[in-house]
C-alpha cells in the first residue's frame, strides 16, 4: 500500500494560515490533495494536522485526516516526526503502508505524473527512496569566518554551464521512501536515492506573500487552472 502524507500544521509565520490561503481561488492544500488523488500509484491520501480548520478543508478536498499531537507540531518539529506518527496511526487502524510519499503543499506546482514518476523510482527502478529536484547551474558560496568560500566550483577554473550538468536542487515537492527505511533511519531519504527531475519553473516553494503571487503567475502560464470541480488541467 502506498500512502501519501501531506503535513500541514496550523502555525505559520510568513503567511497567516499559509496551508489554506487561497491559491488560484482554492485553499492551497487542496491542490496537493487533488494531485495526490489523481495519482495512479498512490492508494490513499492523508493530511497530518493539528488544526481544525485545515482538517475540515482537507476532508472537503477528499483527503483523510490524521490528528497530529501538539508536541510534534511546533516550529522546530521535524517533518519526519509527523511521518512516523502517521505511520503509527495507520498501523493502529490496521493499514500497513509499504511506501510513504511526502507531499508538501507549499510546493503546489506539481503534476500527478510527477508523483507517479517519483514513486516508480522505488516500485520499478529499485531505489530505496527518491525526491523531486530541478537541474541547477548556480555557483554557490558560503560566508565563513575567513571570508566567503565557494562550495561547488573553483573560481580560478570557472566551469562552463554545460560542464555543470548533473547538479540538482531539491525542490521540496515530492519525496518517496520505503516505510521500513523511514522507521529505521527516521529520515525521508536514505539508501540508494533516485531523483525525479522537474522543470525549474515548477520548483519553487511558498514562504512569503511575494512567493504566493509569483507562483500564481507561474501557475497560470504553465497550464494550472483553478480547481473548481476537478483537478488542475495539466
């Protein structure tokens, strides 16, 4: 059984009620729920939340709800804690997920096929876990005590763009992991890890009001439509 878990706690700082803020005319979380329901490989879709309003919105969109305890719903609570709690709750209800698919609703520009192709890396390609990412040719630096230091290149031997093929940026949208690995490592990624590549224009997250406006604009030009009575048109 393949279970999609969408973590959505009530507290948020950058945007009030971020997980249910309107996005293309529907609550933000509804887009991720519908995408999961439209997946061919996901068997069941759950929202893990500590918030009654999010729970109601999630049920209306078609998801089942797992009530998350307050002690694992704080600002610094790791997402893995919510996933492990969800697995325990499903098992207590005599449902045994073989694979957990983590979908983050703050990365709403995914297609159901992106979910399926990520999951297929486990079910068909034999990976232990997988994530969605986009190709990235950026030069990264860190600011240390001795001044700025390059991370992924040598300024004295600056590579050409085509020489940086194979660099990927995690986009936060989709993760898939075998349940036994998740429970053993308490981590969403481990073992042999596969990457499902997504377009860069669909690989942004919503953290601020500016992000929300920008992603809505991208959505409209990328074929995403308001949910209305069905799924986004892709």
